[in-house]
């Protein structure tokens, strides 16, 4: 706590302004013309890694690119063999993204290092003031935009890589294995990215909320209690393609209408449940001709919940509704699960340090810090399998994310930095700093 008392208030304001400027700078590194698109193992991925490495070295960190393409920076403890507290988020984006999702967390982590580091003496080296080092992770593929599989970078760090993923392909038919080699990585060395639990004392991530709860309540910050469990499905509906003009309604087996009714059923079922969210984000009809009754339809289902059991119960209910819908319409359906992740509960101790960090920023007499459940997924879902995780949410005006209108204010970033620094310092105090 003594270290924080020595930091002048204007340092937090300056850091917040630097973060906002760098978010703008990273937004210009994009594959899209006039929109932000930055996917795994792309030239844009390489460019933002180089920028992040430059900024890591600027604050005194040792840098390296790991075997999965994650950019890492290390501020060592005086004991070079000490474990590390990992801070960070991701630098990849969805297509036509906002400029803060993930990126804000990486840049806030860098500024925490700048604020808390201590000089090591005449050699000009900077050190962590705690009995652990501080590592900043700029994860490479949280979104899963290119290969359809989320959390690839952080999964490699957590040591839960699945060799079946090497056969994943992008829209151009390039396999993940081929993309690794084109990027300059060796697929045979992926295991080197894995970290052992004894190397880490925890993982803390700052992130915009990606929802409206903080904005609705007029609050800047919240601690996170858990990250949603998730299942994703690709669903195929089979009917019969026939002439649009010559086929009467009583003979039609219209796959698109069946899929559309199924999408409405997802909304009806999920909206009646607590903390269950179901989204049909993709829908295609085949053969896709203006004068042909669709004989096949394909749609996606993204299903999330606070608890695994409740999520699975809702999937069972949706499945029964699909049986009924397709039966009435004389259609067939099948589902393929393409992603499954259990709920990850933030560590009680790290929840406490985040809440105390937020509490340090509140005016006298204010209510206790908020604690929110995160329906959105984060790298902590993977990292939680190897070390305790904690998260800090920052207000996201109107709750819009994965969209160019995504926003956060410099004033909220400033107060978020103060809370995050307090949380890190509290973790240090608990470890005997």
C-alpha cells in the first residue's frame, strides 16, 4: 500500500489518456477498410504484437513471443525465480469490432506496471515491488473469429491444447497448422507455451462490461463473480427443395421456415430463464434461389448460462421444442456441438482484492462495490484451469460491444486503473510484500 501512496494522482490521469490514445492507435491496425478486423495469425496480429512488445520494453519488461503467438512481457521480482501474477487480455477482434474489447485490458496492465515498478539500482533495471513478478499477457485469439474456436492463445498457456484443433480451417481453407507455419511458429512446439500452476500466483483481467448493468446503475466499476458457461451448436434442418410457384403450402417442407421458428423458440425459452442467453447469429438457406422452396437450412446457436446445469437443462428444453417444430412441419434436424466450456468462478480471494480495490476509489458513504456475473467469455475461462482468476469490469455506455460504437470514458479508465493497482498491491500484501 505504501507504493500506491507515493503515486501522484495526476499519474493515473496521464496513464488513462495514454491508454485511450493507444486504443486509437491499435484500431488503425486492421484488415478491414474503415473497420476494425484483426484475426489470429494474420499480418495485423503480427503488427499489434510488435507494438505491444515495444510498449512492454518501454516500461522495463523483458519480452517474448510464446509458441502460440501470445505476446508476453515480464517485470521480474528481485528473486528471478519467483512466480508471477499475470495481468492481461487479448488483442484480436471480431469482424467490424470496437476498439476496447480486450485491448483495454492489455493496455491497463501495461500502465499498472509503469505505476508500480521500482528501480533496481544503478543498472537501470526495473523490478516488481512484490514477492512475485508481474507478467502482462497479450493473448492472441480470444474471439475465435478466424478458425471458429475461441480461446486458442490462452488455452495453449493453460496447457489444455487439443491436437484436433490443428485441422480447423478458415474461410479460405487454410488449416490452423498451415497458418502457424506461415506466421513463423512451429506447431510441434505448442506445448512450450503451457505454464505450470506453481509458476503463477493468479490472473487478473480488466475488461469493459459488454453489457449495460453498470451504465444502468450509474456505477463505474464492478468485480466479477463468474464467467458464463457456454455451448455452441451448428444445427441443420432438412426439408425438400421444390418449385416456389408450383408447390402448394400443404405440400411444402420449407427448411427455412422451420429454422426461423426454431430461432423464435430459442428466444422464447431463454428469455424466460434467469441468466440464460441464447443467440442465433447465423442462418443460411439452400439452394438459396429466389424461386425455390428452401430444402435445407443451417443456423448457429450460442447458449450461455451462469451455471452449467441450468444451461444444459435449457438445451434439453430447446431440443424438445425443435422436435415438435420439425415434426409439425415434416422436417428433420440434427445438431453438432462445436464448443463447450464450463462456467469459471472467480477465486474468492481475488474477488475480495478487486472489490477492495474498487472500494478504495469510492467516496465516503457510497454503497459497497458491485459484483456482476459475466455472460461474455474471457481468457480467464482457459487460464482458470491453471491458476486462480479475478476480473474488474469497467462501465460500457449503453452496453454495446462487438460493434464500432463500443465505448469507455477516460475518467472511468482512470478510476479503473486506481482500483486495479490497489487490487495488485493487496495481492502483494497477502503474499508478504
